[in-house]
C-alpha cells in the first residue's frame, strides 16, 4: 500500500555543537518521505517556492516518491532555522518563515485521494483538516504537530484529534497540548478526544505507544555520536507508518514492530545533516539495526 504524506518541504539552517548547515533539504514531508520510501511507495503533497533547489528532490523520485502533488508557487520556500545545545533532545526554533506555506491550500491529486494510509505531517492544523476533506476512505490517518502550532492554533489541533486514528508527538508537545505533566495522563487526555493510538517520543530516551489500555515502550538506539537530531520525529513517523502501510496490518503486534522500525529510522537520520543518512542506508543496514534493537531489549524474564 502507498502512503500519502502532506507536510512542509523546507530549507533548514541548523546549528549543533558539531557543525552547521544552511538551506539544507528539510521539512516534515521531506524527512517522512525519505524514511518511508525504504518500506513503500510515497505520494507527497506540499509546496515549494521559486528558490527551492528542486533537482535535489530527484533522489526522492528515484526512491519511489511521487512528487506530482508538489506545488511550485511564487515566493520564498518555507524556511526553518534551529539550534541544538548539548541537550540534543530539544531544538530551539530561531526562525520560522512560512513563505509560500502561508497561502497554501493543499490540492490532493485525484490519483492520491484513494490512499489508504495518510500521514498529516507537521503543518498548520487547518491545512491538515483540509486534507481530510479530500481523501476518500483511508484505513489509517496519522498526524504529527509541534509547539509552534499548539501555541498558535491550539483549537484546530484539538479539532484535528477528533479526525485522526493515531498521533505522534514528543513529550514536551504532549505536555503542552494537554496541560498534563504525567505522560500517561497526557496520552489518555489525547485518546479521549479521538486517536486510538498515541505515540509519545522522548528523544534519546525512546518512545511510548499507548494503544487502548495497553502501553508499549521502545528505547532509542544508544548512538555514540548524534550529529543532528533534526528530522528524527518525521523519520520515526516515516518508518512507523511506512512499515504499517507495507504490511497493511494494524494489529497491536504489528503496531509494536512499527514503533521499532520508526526508532530504527530515527536512529539513522541523526547520524548526519538533512536527509543524507536516510538516502545512504539500505535494507541490510535497516535489518542489522533492527536486530541490534532486538538484542537491546531481550532478557530472560525467569524469576529465580
Ligand atoms: P522533527 O522531525 O520534529 O525534528 O522536525 C524537523 C522539521 O520540521 C524540519 O525539517 C523543519 O523544516 C520542520 N519544521 C519546523 N517548524 C515547522 C513548522 N512550524 N511547521 C512545519 N514544519 C516545521
């Protein structure tokens, strides 16, 4: 099954303690697509300005990402500037320039409307809601959001909860959205408003999946060198939803495996700037890291 993703296609300028990069390929849809393309075909909807180095997106096309829903508009591309200190778990957003996104209305091409798996990447929640008016009968709608939208469009984010099956967000966003300090209570607060499944990511401390009254936890891979955490969340989502779409199985056991595939893809992207590592790794690398995740949590539960 293919996955439809709608989200930002950005130019990112990022500083980390290990270096900096300017105007690199970024955005929620870009990271998601690069990651999910390891599992299934991806249909991308977004917008870029006249200044976007479009040829750099061709590598995504060769990986099976359909860009026929990518609009080119007059004006500047979406730009995000962020900085990470030694705590690589949280980015400080220095600048968010919406550019062509401020007038964007997603138009889902006719051939994308029947998508069974839909990921509403981090963009204005009003645009995320707009997409849901245009898709026919998806089997799974998942979404992501971030502090920027929780602060500026909270009511729309809450409205969106009523329309999605699954949400991924990080711990600080979950606390900010729900005003609950405790993450179990935060997840319950969210589930009461719609999603059956809530994934709360905790950066280098792994991710919790709340599904009905069940909880699953996957650690993050203990990398020795995290270079740039940008895109970890969207790459997680790409692995997670991409794997679900490729297997077309929404059982709890498969959702648990999907969380680990998400963690695998998140662990690759942070090894370099932009989507570089996602384009380098292959099926063998993914399988090898999956095995390492397995051994990381395997233990003998016998009581002496
Ligand atoms: P994450 O996966 O959470 O690290 O997301 C990183 C990506 O989010 C970057 O590539 C940014 O371009 C993008 N981004 C940052 N702020 C926003 C925003 N307000 N709306 C949409 N995308 C954003």
